């Protein structure tokens, strides 16, 4: 089987892969699933995580495996990297500051400078790191790809704020102006980043990939699409649309859906993302490359809110106040055929994944709702705007 991440090559029974992993952000959603998978495959695992309070309000979460070494520290501290990287073969760099926050410096510091310190430490101390897998994001694309009925394929451009203020949320064809349908977005789509998080992830990805070319140390960048599943913070009101909608519904409040609710995203289950990480760590064909990690399926955000309400047994319609976030994409469906050629295919469909996620949510007991207050703050800072209609 091509996408095995087991410890042994099936026909030789001898370990063929490096054995020690550093998972930064290993207490978080994606990192913790990478930790579990790597442990199950026989790796020695170290976690570096600062247990950021916004994500981990109650401190170290119970899912952090005791089989892994835990280093509590901040990626913005060079000394922390020196300690964390000692004896490591492969780094899975997941720690990042995420979401739609008004801070600018903290994003660049955590995601840009934090990554730069890791790269400098490995290079300057001549550490025998054999591969760095860096968590990038679909957010590095300015927009998804689209198809005009008459003019065919094009890469979308960020919609002007004046258009969104008129309540026109569609992506228009640059040739004829027709509203166009989303199409799968490949890795050649223009990148740049239209919000601070996206810019910081772009910086992170570019730093890592170019450093890899310069040093000869293999780097792989994975551009994840929207990832969800058990362990997604129920405290952090700025990330994860499924987690946010669930905490609203659990508190008998309507999910607040931006734009007209017909914007769409590619939602991928966290275990699939973790599997993609182990796959590229074990496959030298991945070295030096950038891969989308997604399902290729579009989920409408309004439909998602209704699906979650139905599954939670709450007859609550989403609230669609016509608000929008400048710089946000209209649609992003991942074309994951490049990583597909290495043998990767997602295994958990949306319905199944949401079921598993809701089972986990129910086991967490009462859930507080942090979104309302967060949204008021984002309006004040103009991260969220309202259409004039
Ligand atoms: N979840 C998604 O939808 C998604 C999509 C695309 C990309 N990503 C990327 O995947 C990675 C993991 O995201 P996640 O969803 O698991 O997020 P998460 O918030 O669940 O986990 C991130 C972890 O990093 C830790 N962390 C944050 N800042 C840190 C710092 N300065 N020093 C040390 N640790 C720090 C946090 O405590 C947390 O445990 C991130 O790089 C993120 O940008 C996530
Ligand atoms: Zn057209």
C-alpha cells in the first residue's frame, strides 16, 4: 500500500524511516493527531507547544500523549528551539498563531520569525535534521479557481470591498463579468495572502521552502484546507467554522454566517491531514515540493450550518446578517491530485467526520460560547464589516 506510514517497509521488515520526530503545536488539533500517528508507527516523539491560552483555556489538554516527551515553550524563543531540536530526524512544524485576529505583529512573530528561528538553529548548529514538514495553508491563495460558463477557467481575484458593501458576493469573470462557479484550485494558483494570517503563512512557507533549496535539507510544505475534527479548540472563537457553529448551536444560538451563506470551503478530517504528514515524511519523492491537502469537495457554509443544526437536533436557522470579512475568499476547493500521485486520498467523508466530531463534542460536557463577544470586538477593529443593504 502506497500511503502506509507504518514503521516497516512491508517486504523487508526493516525500519526504513527516520525515527525521532519533533511535532511543534503537538497539543493542538492537527499536531496532536500527528503525534498519535507517529507514536503508533513506532517513532520517538517530542512535542513543543506553549499551550496558548486562547486555544487551551484549561491548560494541557488530556489528549496529549504521555508516551511523547512534552516541552512547553514558545517558538519565538531561540533557546527553546535549541533544546527542542536536539536529536531530531524530522520536524512537523504545526505551531502557529491562527484565525482572524487584529494583531499584526504577533502573527508575523509567531509564524514568520518563529519559523526563521527554527531554520537558523538547524543550519547554524549543523543539526542532523533529515526533513522539515511545514504546515502551510490554503489561505496563501488569494482566491480559488473558477469557471465562467463562456470563458472557462480563471483564477479569482480578491473581490473589491465596494462590491461586497453592495451585497454582491459573487466572483465575476474578468472577461465578461458573469458570476462564475468554483473549480478545484491547484498549487500553481497565484499566492500572496490577503489578510495578516495568510501573509504570515506565506512568509513561513516561502522561508522554509527556499531554505530547503539552499541547505539541501528536504522541506515539504502542506497547504491544508479547512481542517476539523476531535480536539479542535472549543474555546477559541477565531478559528474553525465547524467548532464555532457547534458552540453556538450547543448554546441554542444561531450560527452567524457571513456573506450570503453560499461561499464554500473544502473541509478535511483531521486524521486525513495527519496521515498526509506521515506520508510525505516517509516518501523522498515529496522532498522540496508543495502540496494541497484537501478533499476536492465543496461544502457551502450556509448548508454546513444547517447540517450541524440537524445533526445536533436543534431547529435553529443560521443568522445571515450580510456581514463579510474583507480579503476573504469566496470559494476554495483544493485540487489534491499532486499529493494523490504519492498515494494519498482522504478516507473520512464529511458526514462521517462530523458525526465523529459531534460525538467528541458531546463528551466534553457543557460548552461555553465565546463567539458573540469575539465578533463584537472584530467589528470594532473592522475585521468584520457589514454590507449596506
Ligand atoms: N485547522 C485548520 O483549518 C488549518 C488550515 C490550514 C492550515 N492550518 C495550520 O495547521 C497548523 C496547526 O493548526 P491547528 O488547527 O492544529 O491549530 P491549533 O490551534 O489547534 O494548534 C496549534 C498549536 O500550536 C500551539 N502554539 C501556538 N503558538 C505557539 C507558539 N508561539 N509557540 C509554541 N506553540 C504554539 C498552540 O498552543 C496549539 O496547541 C497551523 O500551522 C495552522 O496555521 C490549520
Ligand atoms: Zn466570462
